[in-house]
C-alpha cells in the first residue's frame, strides 16, 4: 500500500527543504524506494535531492506535445497530427512519463513542470492521472512538493493524499497562505486524510504569542516547528544537496520527529 505525503505553502517558506528531509528520513530508515513528485512549476526539488533534471523532460511538456499531435486545423478541417503508431492517450503517457523519471538511490523523481496553457486538458489530465496513480502504486511512499494553490491536487492530476503538510515561515503572509490552502482543500473537495501545519525557520524554536494567535486561525493542527539553521545557507551557497545533511542537523531532527508523530517509521 502506498502512503502519499504532500507538502504545500507559499513560495520561499522552505517546503522543498521539508520534502527533502522527509525523503531523507524515509530512505534513512529503509522505507524506500520513494517516488518524489515535483508539482511546483519552479521545479527545484531535484537540487535538494542532488538529482539531474532536464527542464524539458516534465509531465507538462509531455502533455503539451501530446495535445499538439492531435490538434485539429479548424481552418482546413483536417487533422494536423496524430499519436504515433495508433497509441492511446494512456499508452502515450505511460511510455513517456516512465522515460522521464530520474532515478536515484532509493528515490526516483518525477517533475510535473509548467501549468496548463489554453485549450481543453480534461482528457489528457484524466489519462495522465491514471498513469501516475499506477506508477505511484509501485512505491511504498510518494512525497509531493506542491505550490500554494494546490493546482495538481485540485485538478486530480495526482493521487489522493494521506498527509498534507502546510508549511509556513514565521510571517503573516506565510500563515495566510497556509490558511488559504487549508480552505482550498475543503472548497475544492480534495481528498486529504489529515491536514497538518509546520512552522519553518523559527528563530530559537519557540513560537511567540502573536504568531500563535495567527496559527490558530489556519484550521490545521500544528505538527511541529523547524528551527532556523544557517547550515542550510552554507549548503545552498556551496551547491551541496540538502539530502546530505547529517543526522545531527536540527532541521532533520525536527522533521524526523514529525514523521514519528505520524507513526511513520521506527
């Protein structure tokens, strides 16, 4: 059975870092292989995982290429393209999505890429969702890095989620974005097992009363806090992937504690 953990929040709150630490925890405890899905159009999950990524090899590009092949020239009234060798949409996505998976040690990466352009995407999204769901079933854990708007979850282009972690930094804008994401889950009827709030980059690791008041408006229980740590900046400037953080890292220890509270791992 596959457990899906999704992470969302305002850009810059450190949700990609949280994803990296979750993946490190899972692989560190032999719970892999893990399928990492980068559902943020900025596509930088590969950097914290130390994996290569061709920006042209994303699910979004595959979808656009498929639609371009089957579009109709309305002026001439003839087909300008068709799927090669009579492939169905499902077979087309299955072949191409598997071809762009970046394989690592105990973690594979799939980048969703750019959002949709003009045109009808429903048939393509339905076929794509089925392929990704079937692919995900081959992994014990799926970890998704989402944008704040939860686009892929709201369009059902990825599987249902057992745990959705809403990440905020100690700022009003971050908390507002987390609250809005929690509201979207209800408004869009997204199937999520449990919502959790994570406060990242907290100086001193203690929540001040003013921030606590804001947190209580989010509508998701606080799972934990992650202290601010300059070591992450050193990794960033040196180009080292965060997945290489040591077990003694306070950031890793904080996320590991959250996973244990979710009864994941030892």
